[in-house]
C-alpha cells in the first residue's frame, strides 16, 4: 500500500489516515482533505479558492473557515506558521506545501476474517467505517489503492459484509478494486447503515454519498450504480457534475411503473403482486428467479441470497423501500447529465428489460450503450469479464472535462402580496432558505427566488414559508421546478427560473405548486402531493402540476 511520506509523517490517502511513527494523528475529514491536496501538489501554490472549492464545494464559507482548517493541520504537524517546515502561506493568495514528499510503501492492512450466515467458508471482510450524513450514520468500506476513486452503489437492499460472503460478488468487487480505490456504501435504511423512520429521498441518498466521499477525501469519483442505484447516481451526476469523473449504470431504468410512453415497466397490479411476495416471503430467496436465473437452483446461492436480503433490510423496510423506488421517475433529468456515461444491460435480463437501458442511454447526451449477452440481472452472476473490461476501459479513458456551466437545480419562486410585513418576511425567507441549504437568487418586495440542489429540501422550505406567511401579514404563492440551469457568476439562470415563476403565477393564495418533474424525482418519500391537473403555463405550454 502506498502513502506519502514527509518528515516524520506518513499520509495514507486510501485509509484516510495521518500517521507519525506508526501512531495515528487525529485530523478532521476536511482538514485531511486539504492536507492531502496540498501534499499531492507539493511545491506548487494552491489558491484559497481551490481549497475552498475542494472542502466546502456546496456551502458558502469565507476565508475564516479555511484558516481554521489550516491551523488544525499545523497543530497536527507541529508546524510553526512563522518559520514553517510544512505549510507556507502566500499572503492573500493561498498556501504551498514546502516539505520534501516521497512515496512510502506500507504493509497492506490485515483483512478481518469472519464466518457469516450464508457463507460456505471463512471469508476476508474489509473493515467497515462510518460517515456522518446529518444525523444518520452511513456504513462504507474502502478497497484497493488505485489512482481513480470509484463509488459502487448496489440496488434494492444491500449489506457490505455480505457482499464478500458470495465468491462471485467478491470477485466482481476485487476486479473493480484492481484499477481503482473502490468505495462501497450501504444506503441509509439498509445493511450496516442506520435504520431510518422516514423513507429516504433520492437527494438524502445523494447527501449520504457525498458525506462518504468527503470522509475518505475524494473530490471526484467514477460512479457505478446497479439497478435502483442507477437513478441515484444519475441524479448525483446531474447535480454535482464536478464531483463525477464518469457515470456507469448497469441494468438500470428511468421509472418503475408502466405508462404508455414507458411500456417496459411493470403495471401497478404487477408491482402490488411483488409487494405481496415481500409481505409473505421475506426471509427466503425473494425475486431470485428474475434476478439470477442461472444460479436460482443453486442451494448455496439461494441460502446466501436469503441471508443477504434478511440482513439488508427488515420486511417492513424492504416493502417501504420497494414502494418508494417504484414511484421515482428520472426521465426528466436524464438530458441534464453531461458527464461521460456508460449504460450496460444484458440482452435477456428478466428483471429489467433491455429496452429500459436503451431508453436511459438514448436520453443522456453522448451516452454509450453496450448490450451484453445473458439473462441475469445481478451483474456479478454469469460472465463478468466482458462487463468488467467495458467498465475499466470506459472509466480510465473518460476525458477530463472543462468546468461545467450547467447544473441540475430546483428553483423556488415565491410571489409576495402585502405591505407591512414584507421586509421582515424576506429576512425570514433568507434564513429559511439557508437552513434548507438553498441559495437566494433574488429578493424584493414582490418576490423571493432561491435555488436548491435537491427538490425535497426546496419543497420543505416552500411549505415552511407558506406556514409562516400569516405571522408576517403577507400572502404568498409558490412555484417549484427542477431543470438544467446555466450558471453565470455562480448564479443559476435560464428556463427553470422562468418556469418556476410561471408556476407560482398559477398557484392559489397560500399554496405551493410543483411541476411534474419535481414530483417524479421526489417520488413517495414522506411528501404528500395532490394532483392539480393540467395547466396552460404562459411561455411554457401544457404541464401537469401538483400541490405540495
């Protein structure tokens, strides 16, 4: 395992650890990420803006936060800012790492061995760590030390340690780790991550992925999403393109309920039949015949699959998550994905039809679609090498893109009616917007406009403002839309801003109206919607709107 050595210190980027003489030196995740970046660019001036973007990409902070971070690093290194040995300050410009840096070969960590139910032998299990996402603990593992960070997101339910109990799954993951630093996560509510009382939204799962990337010091990674993991990775890539080197989706889909313009998905009646299977049969090999027909009769695999599902989620959680996944529709955001994208699908996949993979690829600009032989949905079952070769070549050869001037964002437009309390309301709206991690775009006596990186937070902000309006003796009408915004001087502009304002114009007093795109991304995750039917929106056309 390779680490960076300087003075008496060793920085192990893969493990996220700073050591001195074999002893771990405590360092907060942001401080570690800044130190690692400085070390990697030893001898070069690194600007304050570059470090702020690295560690606080989605939060507006000033130089003070960076200075606190640098002070923490200097304390850890026992470095004197007046006569530095490691970090030199370039006044008002940035910082330079001035110590000599070399590569230090360290012994690989000894894997943990365990016997898990469903495993036929003693297995090597990578160490599981936790990242904090809000008040939820997200389990993750890091395997390999390659030059490219790769985040693997399994579909449906998962359990990190049970991945390794099935030899074919272990081979699949080790093959990914052969050319990358592989980062594995359990989505919230599944596996070793915290169970949650409310259904997670896609953007909460994006937050979890971002929290893990931050914890391991990854500023950019390739994303590999399987089945239900695909929509979350796609939304992440559209929202945070600067954090995504490449996007790979395996056996994925855009929505899970039949419609005339998406005829490959199950009908609601077929989904209900599957829910009943979960209610009656959870604990057994649910869905195995559709997901892995080539090994469905193998007793050892059936035992492992049953254990994996049981450990991945309780019956109630499995049913709730399956219902939530069925309500998500990402068709509207696919054209907003600008990162290099590869979609892989087996020709006779019994769980998700190959036409679904073709559809997803056709909607993403310049996406590459590869149809593979086979009928297994699980990517680690059946012939793996062709698939793995496609993934490795695509990720390694993915072009380094120029800075993005377009991102996916949710725009909230609030029309304000009243006089006496408008100023106080606008001040309150700015605080609420910040609380829900939004950014104010415009604010005057007639309207308030803000941008969010997720629709659920935007909806909650809008409903909070609606509930508070009476206290300020104002009446509001709110509209929300999610779409691809141009970014000019850091401010989102373009059609979604206009669209949100037009939707607000359709809203009755005190109501929050959202576009169908917003409703489709959020799905059924604790945010009730009422269908308000079709509306003719000026400059936009006919759109279905919903009340939140």
